[in-house]
């Protein structure tokens, strides 16, 4: 039986945000937290997941080949769906922080 997360490389900050937010969301949905409401933590985590997904969509892998060289990377290239996820994630996380205060 193979590990499904074996191919996941956390090499950019938005992938780290995605993994950490998903783990915290699972914790907030299963364990009663002390001092803070689980629904507020879940709201902030869902917003952070949307931010991570939006940034991942806005940084597609691009490769250019010239005479004798190859350049590859993940430069920012905005798309409508990526920006929509990013803006909704910022709004949801901001609302969660507002509920926290």
C-alpha cells in the first residue's frame, strides 16, 4: 500500500499554508478547543485553504526553452478563478479574525 502524500512536495509557501490549514481544520472539527470557539478556528482555516489554493492556481508551472538553455519556474500568472479563490479566502479569514476579537 503506497502513501498518497508521497508525491506532495511542499516547496512553496502557499503549499505549506494549504497543508497546515488542512491539518488545523481537521483538528478543529474533531477536538474541542480550550479558550477559542471551534467554529472560528474552522472559519479561519477554510479561508486559509482558499488562499493557498488561489495562490497555487496563480503560480502555474511554466517552462521556456531557448538555444542551449531551459528556464522553468512558477512565476505569478493571475487567473480569474485563482483571484476569486484568493479574495474569498481573505474575506472568510478576515471574518473569522473579526469573530475572534
